[in-house]
């Protein structure tokens, strides 16, 4: 039985709120245990809340990182920033992981998307 206030929906909502407000996804080595402490629950409930949406913890976190990376790449201030640096700024450990998630969400790799929108 879950403690009061720890429904999957409530846990997921609190996780989303923390990702948006505190940008926890920028922590390169964010763990389920750290998320659980932030949400004030345990890692099992974190896993259940995500599993009910067809996600694992890495997918959840990396989707926020990919969106942030896209925002950075489309920001004129970061136009000349190499993709590897964008990956680092977005919390990714590897550029290949960033490209995989960006391709999944935007349909193109980071470089191709940037060129298509901002030009060469």
C-alpha cells in the first residue's frame, strides 16, 4: 500500500514540476534515488509512476535533456556552440545519446535540425 499522497499520478506530477522548475535533468548523473528524495518518496514509486506511462527513468530524464538541447541549438546565442558542448550543457554524458533522443523527438539529428532551421 502506498502512503497517502503517493499515487502514481501525484508522483509523476511532482517529478514533472521538479524537472521544469529546478531543471534536475541538467544533473549529468541524476539517479532515481536523488529524484525520490526530491519527490519525497522512494525509488520503487518513481519506477511505477514512469512504468505506467511506458517510460523508464533514463527515457524520462533524457527527453527533458533533448528538449533543452533543441532549445539551446535554436537560440542565436548558441549558434556557434558545437553539438558536443550543447550535449554537455544539456546534461547528456555522450553526444550520441543526445542525437538519438533528438532524432526520436524531432526526426533529425542535432546538426541536421540546426542547419535546417538556422541555415549552414
